[in-house]
C-alpha cells in the first residue's frame, strides 16, 4: 500500500510531522515499509516564463529562449517544437538533478545554454503514467503558475509516499482513512472525515431499476444512478493522488471510482447504465458461462464464481473485474454505481484462478460494511463535482450485514499478565480512546466496542495486542519463566544422531546436508523395492519431484560436484530421513549413509598412504557400531546384496539376524571411479537394546601366542575358517588375528593361504605348553577336516 | 710411603682429566686399580709394615681407593651422557617437514547452529522433540489458526502430496502435535528443530528446503516478559553477551500478539553498518503469544493457560554469524565450504 502524504493530510494534520518519522513509528505499530520516496525525485526545477523565443540561426530545430526564472533571466536553448514566447514552463536550472543526470552550463551550436526546459517525461514520473504527448514536447504550465516557484510543488509532484508492506490481517489499512486512524492513534490525533453533500434529482432509481440478489455470498449490494456525466480529464489532485498510490489516471469517471476505493477501501464498480439495462442480478455463475473482462480476455466461468448479470448474461465478475460490454467509454452518459460486499473466500478463489485486481485484493481480505454506503455517496459527490453528474435519488439496496461494533470483554489483570508490563487502568483508557474504540468499565473489566473497520480485532487477545502496540513493546522487561524446574532432554533419536555425527566426524568424515526432493531418475537407484515413493502433486521441476528413498544418490551428487572441482579425497556422510508409503501410511525413516573415495591418510614425502578401500570403510562401520555398543553383534553377509554395488566387493550388514544396512564399492556402471558407500538404518539401530558397560577383571596370568597358516580353496572365506577355529579353540582361545593372506605360485591355483595369530589364555592359571598344544592340534585337525584345508609348511 | 700415595693420587687425577672415551677410562682404571696396579702393589707392601703403621697406612690407602672409584664412576657417567648426546644429535630430523595428513571431518554449519540452540534450551529445561516432515494440512495450517482459504496461506506456498498431506512449510505444526499429545494438558516446554519446504525457486536468499527451530512454552501466567527474557538468552548465546533484543509488532496467524524480534547488530554494536543496513538492528526471528484458537484446538483452556512460541531459521543465523552470502552453500556441500567449520570457536563447548 502506497500512502501519499498529500492524500493523508486531508484526514489528519501532518504539518509538523516529518513523513519519515511517520514511517518509523508505523514500523513499531506493526506496519513495515519498503521505501519512502517522492512522486518525482528531481531537484532544482522552477517555474519559468519565456520572455522571448527566436530560432537559432545555425540550427534547424533549436530555439534561443530568454527565460525569467524569478531570480534572473537566463538564456536557454530548447529543441522542442512546441516552445513559444509567453509560455510558463518547467525549467531545470544549472545544478538541477533529473533522472537523466545533473544539468550543467552547455554550449549548443555555438550558443550558451543556462539550463533546460523540461517535458513531462523528463521529470522522473513512472513511465506507466506518461502519455504520448508527454514525450513529444515541453510541458506548458497553466497561467496561474508563479515564476520562480518550485515547479514540482506547483505540479503536486513533490508529494511524499511511504510504500508499506502490510501484514495479511490489516485489511483496514488498504485505504487512506484506515491509515489515518492508525497514524492518528499513534500521534493521538482525531481523524477528520469528509463531509459528504449530495444534490439529488426527483427521479428515483428504484422506479427505474430492479435488483435481485440470488446468492448468500453477497451480504451487501447497493446501487445508485447518475446521469449526463461529462467524461474528461480528472482534476490535478485526483490524478496526482492516484499516481502516488500506484494507479494510472484514465478519465474523471474511472479515476473517481479508484479514488474512492483508495479513500474508503470500498471497491466500486461503474457500469454504463445504458448498456447494462434495468435489471441487476447477483448470482453464482453457471458452469461454462462466458464473460469478456475489461482486460479484453474471454473468461470461462465456474459455479464457484459470483457474477453480476443483467436480464441476459453476466456483465461483471463480482469483486474481481468488470465486463467489457458495460464498460465506461468516452461517450458514456449514464452510470450505474455498484457498492457491494462479497464473500471474501469466493473472491479469493475466483481471483486466484482468474486475475488479481485492486478490488479483489481488498475483497479477499475483508471490507468494512459500515463504509459501503459512505463510499457510494462519496463517489456520487465527486461525480457531481468533477463530472457534472446529476444524481438520482434513492438507493437500490440489498443489505443483511451487521454494522454493530464488536463487543469484547477484557480484564485489566489479563492485559497486564499477557503483556508483562505495568499498564494502568488509565493507560488502557487513553489507548482505547486513541484507537477509536469505545468502552465501558465494570470492576476492572473493560467492555470494549470495536468498530467494524477493524476486521482484524475480534477477541480479547487482539485488543491486548492493540494496547501493547500503542503502549510500546519497547517497555517489556525480559524475565525467565518461573515454572517448576525440570531437566531438559534430547529425544533418543536426536541423541543417537548426535553420537553418530560426532563419531564419524572424529573418523574424518564431513557431514553434508542435501535436498529431500529428488528426480525420478535418482529414485531408481539404491531404491528398496519395499518402499513406495512419495510423489508431489504438482512439483516445481522434474529435479525436485519425489521424496528420496535413499541418501546415496544425493551423496553421489556431492561426490560428483566436488570431484568436478578436482577434489580427490572425499569422505562424507549424511544423517537424514528417507520417505515412503507403506499400507497407505507415510513413513519417515532416519538413515545414515557415508561415501568415501581417494586417500584416507597420507604423508606424501614419506611415501605413506592409506587408501580408501573396502576394508577401510568396513573399519569405519565397525568402529561406529562398536562405539554404539554393538560390539560382537554384527556380521557382514553375502546374502541380499544391493545391485548398485560391485558384486564382488559388497556385503549386507546384519545385526541379530536383521539386515540393518550395506557396504560396498559403487558398481562401476554407476560410478567409474573407485567410490565406496555404506548405509545404516538408524531407526533399526535405535530399537536395539545396548548393554551397559561392565567392569571385567584384568587378566592376571600370561597369554600364549601361536601362529598357524592354512591353505584353503579360494572361495572359502576367512570367516568360515575363523568359525571353525573358534569352535575348536574352546574358551581358552581368546583372540584370532589374520596376519597374512597369500595367493600366488607357492600355493595351488584356486587356492589361498591365510595365516592366523591365535592367543590362548586361562583366566585362572598360567597355561603350560602341553595344554596349548592339545588345543592347537585340535584346531588344525578340525580346520583341515572341515574345510578341506592343508596346514601350510613354515 | 705416604708421599708415594699422594703422588700416585695426583698423577691419576691428571690422567683422568685427559680421558675422552669409555675405553680409555676402563684402561686407566685397570692400570691403577687392577691387580697389577700400583694401589694393589702398595697394599701388598703394607703387609710388611709394623702394626701401628699398618693401621694408619691402611686407612690412607682405603681413602685413596674409594676416592679413585668415585672418580672413575663419575667420569664414566659423564662420558656415557656425552656419547648418548652425540648419538641423538646424529638422529636429528627436520621438524619443519609437513605432517601426516589426518583427515578430520566437519559438522555442517546448520547442524552446529541447531546444536548450539538445542544445548541452550535443554539447559533451560526444554525437551527437544520432532515431528513428521510429511504433514497433515490439519496440523500445518488448520490447527494453527490458518483455515483453508486464509490469505496468510499464500505466503507459504506449499508442496502438496494429496489434498490433505503436504511437506510441512514450518516447524510450527510440532507445537500443535505436542499440545495434542499431552493428554493431561500440563505445562509444555519444547523446541522442535527440523526441515521445512516451500515452493520457492532456489536463489541466493531462497531455498525450497530449509530448516527451522520452533520453541513453545505453555503454562499458567506465561507473559511477553518471559518471551523477551528467553529470547535475550538466545541472542546472547548466538551473537554474544552484549546483545540486546527489541520487539516489533507483526502478524502470524498462530500468535497474538505477534512480534518480530531484532537483535542489536553484533558487528557495529548498534551504531549502524553494512550488516544491519545502518539501522543497528538485525531481524532474526518471529514470535508471539500462542493464539487462543491454537490452545483451544489442542485442548488447552486459554482462560487458564497462556504460552509463547517462536520460530528461528538456522540458515539465517548461520549466514549472519559466519557472513555466508548465498543460502545454496548449505546444500551444495562444497568440501572447501564445509571444512571451514571444522573447529571450535573460543569459549564454545
């Protein structure tokens, strides 16, 4: 909402108040502004009188003018075709600032020029307000302009404008009178309203026209008729105020309807009465009915649209836009004026589907029912004054809206306890008066009567907010709630995530956060068939269409991004939800995914390098699971492998017989580079019971170490060998380590050798050689027998 | 005899002084203290002395022996130390050569901000709770006093999945869920962090996905003063101990009164600079007293209970705090960006 100072000054006294101060004070009443500016930003323009004007002898278009600018008479060269002796004109003096630049003394075709005579287009008005003639030549002022006077002031172009960004609830501020009430409350000033005087003819509209409201979506519909209007240009003040408010002046009649809307917030619609006919019907549109709106477009209507119709067809889209058929044109003589209120929700749906207009913006948010008749009369008054209209008596009327003030009770105690400020009864009384709310007091309870213009004030909390805003929220002194002490807690999920993040961070992985919405392509990889994807009803783009069912495609994105920037060592993880539908329910599942590539640790000049490979990533996963208290409970299995992983370098991760994740190298068909990923289902991990840490006796007796090396078939896994060793080793075998794996000429083809370091210990005594040898031999016997293995010679 | 001993002693001391290696020292020790050495010789000679003299001379001889042993021992230690030092000197390395590259990860700046805020509120007795991102229209809008067709829904253009389900546009629905779930309708003190989504084209200041932290306190006699006091703690935690806050009235459908909160500029302290655009204040969050319709809709009696709520954007906080100029940085995950957050900041825990 653009608020003109000139317009506002009709209602409150702004003579001693800088407009910038008004803007600042409004901010602390909850009304932010975007900018404060002048209608024209030019400086140094004065009214000049052309005392003499002759053609330049050496130019085919320049004129040499002697211009009286009040303080002196200067020579100005002017190229405009319409410049002439005796004109009063706008002169940009030396040093004047125009949008086109600063005016300097110049030499044109050998002659000095001390300034510039301006056209309308050069002053810095927005181009939408300019007509063709404003560009064609200099602007000639009326004879009453005083020579030497500030030209912008004479034109009314020095008006100041605050461009407010209003909150959605303040429909009452979408007009000048509403603004005047608000600013009046802030400055403790009374608002002066227009005193409307009409001269009506004996003819009564009700004898001529008929109104039929057939929908309950129109609580008020008022109509008035005027005849013999003279369509012409509006007076200067109306044009300027419209421009200041962002509306382009058209002609006096159209401008008056806009002017009154700006003034009262009540949209009006003017019909050419002769084209409209004698019947006005307000009804819901029929499905598929057509209407050509004022903007020249053919609109197909729906049953949810309210229309104004005559006997035959719709003539306007109620509250949104008029129809082309009944438009005011230059030859219009008689006008039917509509002032109505429509159901805001209906207007909202229609304007959202068809077009937003100044009218619909106001209707959607709510219009004050008490002003409908005032606005209509005001329009008549202005039409009488500025369009020579003759006003029919009587009003075509349908009105079932309540115009009573809203009664709201609120106790002083409540006001004080919500605001937490020491407000007294007298403070409240003063503020209510300033707001224009009447009240009665009964035992410290205020019975507040809120005028209908305040559509946003309906309950006691709204009244309290109004009181707080005028009293000043800067007076609130902070304190902490004195509620019962209790300890704060993290959710278990958040705690787990935090543990995971910190641990992986310590292990060298960077946390990333990526988008939950992905493309359909990305949903097709690393997608678990069990999960039915969640798809947006109307996505903004193909890239952000589906809720992801895996984090890994996003991590691959981050890998690609960084890799394309020559980053080789990439170690990242993300903890985020994945989303899917299951049995018609929407599920969100917290997952952890990691991606590693390149070198994990290195010192180049020393030739040391720990490259990322399967076993390193496995180590990270194991390290994390151990940290989470799951030591000895997980296994890496070759069952249920993920098809997007290298079939020979991947595993599923199992805890207590449930798959909780996977690990492996990304399949070369998806990523050519050597990239490893893992995924863990944090929701499943969260459900696992973890044992508390318990002290174990530190071993008192020494251990015995023995090495053994087996040659086994190539497809026998180390895990299989270890399982047999473990079983044969009894409780005295406390640790198994692999210290060598060999494939090559010293073993057969399709064979490999694995060497184990076994540790034996008896918690109760020192083991002797014989005891160990017995177990050791049993281990050898079992492994060779069960796995068809051969003991490798040392 | 005595003189002989003195001469011997003097001579030995002189020789020891010029010794440089352990071997020489050992040889000298054998020379003087060995079986064939002069001291032993004197001991043999002593046998032939009369008893009185024997006793006296024996004492002298013993003293010399002890003195010699101590001297040899000390010299040995000194030489050993010298040799070790020489050996270590030869092992000297160039300590200016580069270290082993141990990669340490970084916590994402948004997570850092969220954790910092969580920590503060947990210390003030708040619980951290979460709600679904795929949310019902009922909780995202209707229970928050935003019925269908409410103009304020426009500002939060949403990603709908069905007519009734959408990606939440704010973390505020968790407010309603927490109050709904509290069957005894007792006091509530929670903060709710999480991801939210709006139909915005991604650019330097907009992101279709971002994070929010909602705070909610419901109890008897909760007032604006408590809201202010609480947010003052938050402002100090995030932007430094000298920070002040101020309220500006505003409008949110789920609070009344509704207040925007500005923090005094952490760069210039309030005198005006480029960060605060010359105003001395920076807008950081929206807040207010819980609207009675919201309380009522969740089973709380607004006559008995009041509450305050606030919502803060970790992206905005991180952008201000760290001087980040493009919101997309948070979601592009350029490692060079992330690695800048790979450390603590002074007093931060």
